[in-house]
């Protein structure tokens, strides 16, 4: 009996010991689950509150800019910062020789490693070397310094291939414009820090801008992130996609065309603009000189924006169509009304008005005034319109105010209050002098005539699609009836007769299509003196087609052409531009011919 009891005691002790061990293990497991699962968030928050926080940025991408067909015009591209741990870099890299029995190896010092890095980043080797030595000299425990910012993907890969453990490469969002200068004056550009500086990049930054996120975590002394401590405190949000109304291919073609025409005519600069008549959407706005947003500093500062929006000019005789429309719509005269005009007259007592060519008294209809572009003739028709009425109509046409686009740096032009009009100004404004307009204002007025008198706000942006799919910033389709459809039709027929009976008829004709056009030559003001510059002009040709069912408005504007100083300077570019527009959008040819209207009464 004594033996049995004695033999059971060790087993009992073993069971008790195992039970105690099991209880302890269970307690540890329960506590571990409590720490790492149940109350993990609380413990992480407590550690962060004690100042043990480390963090990194989760980078978001800036939104893309695309054309009307979704072709990318501007997009985000990966760039990388090159960061170094100075304390580790200063020690160099030791490579253990596999054939040695001991742990000795070859050490590559920081100066040599700095030279390898500099060869990739394009920096001076001594400069890279000093980044680390200066950081360590200031603080032997320094764990951070910047070697280079925004290196390319190719440079990043070459640096990563060095396998240097003290280098890190946080990504950054760069910007690239695949088509270079195509639409560059409109797109604008961003700075080296990613901040928008010009154009639509700046105007629509609310759509394109991204929001970087933030991740906090615990890190050991050797730089290893402790598992389970990473917490996203702010999610990264990519920028939206900005869809434009322009067509990339058409924009490219017209960019080449205006560059050629500016150079052929010795002009300072020029623009070609295409607007969809029924929607007000700008399908192309090409300018020369242009800017490549990939390298904006290669272009003089004055040419990096859009002069079409920022530089108003005297529209000259293109304004005669507006004066004609105002007189007809207000009932001041009819298409059959006539005036007798010579090439040079004194009007209103002291106002002197002259035509560009010499002629005796002609009995002009409104059509004849437009065909011959008679300043005297349109001035006499303007006498029939109360000046306040003409001023009010000009405002409705959009003169003196910003376009709906509100492009950065856009000018309102000059339209003096009617109370400031002296006698000369009264007549000059009838034929496009004594005031100034921007390209969008002028094409907006002709869009109104082409669209049955209904002015649709011009648009350059189709909409913004946010990262979550929400679409905003869609253009307004609500128009304003400026003149009646009948008036618009009558003026359209008159402008057709300018195209068929005018001196440039053969140079602008497009077989199969009825055209409506008007030319203009405006004197240029010297910015320093405020007086007209001698022998310096803006020349413009603007019109729409097919005139029997207008689809597109095209305007060509040249600043100080030298080889050809009349409106003929714009004719070749206008004919080619309109032809390309009609091809691009596969516009059906006209089924009829232009009815001939009488020039004289």
C-alpha cells in the first residue's frame, strides 16, 4: 500500500506541473490576443501618443487632361526622391569573400559609393559625398538626408540595382505632356514641385489636384517596420480627369498650319480658332509661338500663356457684320436700304472716315458695304442706329466681358461706355476701331450669327471626372437670343456674298461647300505711346461653313504680317483650316449654291 502511494506521487506532481504550465501558456495567449487583436488600436494610439510615431506619405497621382476623344494630353508620371541614411552610408559597404574561412571582406567606402550614385543622378560626386559627411558631422546619429529629388524611373532602377541598403526611393508624382507643344498654350504647366503655374493646369486645379495620404507605424532602430503597427490615418486620393472639348489631331494640324503662316508672312504671332456653331465648344485653338509644357523655360515668358485670351486687338472690318446685324434686328434699316458713300467723307460735323480704296459715290446696300468693306458706308448705316442701342447689342454679343471660359489672364477687351463716345468714336466703333476684343469674344459673336442668333457660352472643358466617378464642371448649354433667327439668316446670306463676290473669293473657295466670311484689318496701338503704330496691323479672317447649315466657325488672326499686310495674309490658312475641319468632322457638302444679293441699290 505504501509502495502504491509512493508511485502515484510523481505522476501527480507531473500533472500539477503540466497544468500550471498550461495555465500560464493560456494566460500568455489570452494576453497576447488582447494586446495584438482586441485592444491593438488602443495600444497603437497609446504608443503614438508617447511620441513613438513614424510615418510615410502615400502619394496620390495628379489627374490627367484628355481631349474630346479621351486622348491623353497631360498625365502623371512616376518620379522618385533619393534619400539616404547618413549613419549607415558613412560606414560604407562590406562584401564578404565567399572563399575565406573568416568573416573578413572588402569594404567599399562612402566616397566611392557617392561617385557611383552621382554618375546616375547627374550630380557632382563631391556634392553627393558632402551630403552624407556634413549630415554625420552635424549629428553622428543622423538617419535622413536628401540626395536628389524627382529622378526618372530609369535613374531609380539604376540606383536600385546598386543594392545599397542605406538608400530609399519614396515615389513622387511628376508631369508629362506626350504631344509636347500641341495645345501647350492652353494646357499650361506645373512647377518642379508639382504646383500648377499656368493655363488649364492652374484654372482647373480643383479637378486635377490629388491629395496625398499618410501611414503611421512603429519602427525598430535598424529601420524595420514592426508588424501590425501600420495604420492609414489619411487615404490617398488621386486627382480627377479633365476632359477638354478640343480634338488633339485637329489641334496638331492647325498648330503646324499657323506656324507656317506666321513664318511665311513675317508676322509676330498668330492664332487659328475652331468653334462648333451649335454648341459653342472650342474644337481647336492653335497659337504660334507655342510653348512645350515639358520645358516651359525654353519659351520666352510672354509666350507661355494664351495670347488668344490675354491680348485684345482691334477687330477692324470683321465688326461690320455685327453693326449690320444690330441695324437689321433693331429695325433701323432693312436689307434693301441704301446709303450713298464715297471713299472719303467728313461725317457728323468733324469725324473723318475713309475707305481703304479710292472710289466715287456708290449707292450701297448693306450687302455691298460688307462686300467692298466700306468704312464710310457702314458709318452711314450706323447713323440710323441709336448709339445706346448699338452699345447694348455689343454687350449682348459678349464685348467688354469675359467669356464663359474665364481662362487665366483673360482680358475683357475695351468697350468704352457709350457716354464716353465722341463723334469719331461713334463712327469708328461701327467698323471695328476705337475698341478691342479677344479672339474668344469675336468667334463668340460669329457663333451667334451662325447659330440663328442664339449665343451659346464658349467652352473649353467638357467636364471633370473625379476618382469616384462623379462628373462635374460640364459646360452650360443655355443660350441667349441676341438677334432673331431671321436677322441671323439675312446677315449669313450677306457674308456668303462676301465669300462669292469679294476679292478673295478664288483664294478661299472650298468645292461643294457654301462659305460665309468677313475679313478685318485693325490698326495696332503702340503699348508705350498709346498711339497707332505706323504700318502695323492685325489681320483677321473669320467665317462659318456650310453657310446653308452652319456647323463650324473658323477664325485666323495674324499680328503684324510683313510680307502681305492686307487680309489676304490670312486667306491661305483660313482655306486650309476650314477644309481640314470639314474633313475631320465629315460635314456633308452643301446641296445648293449661294443666292446672289445686290451690292448697289
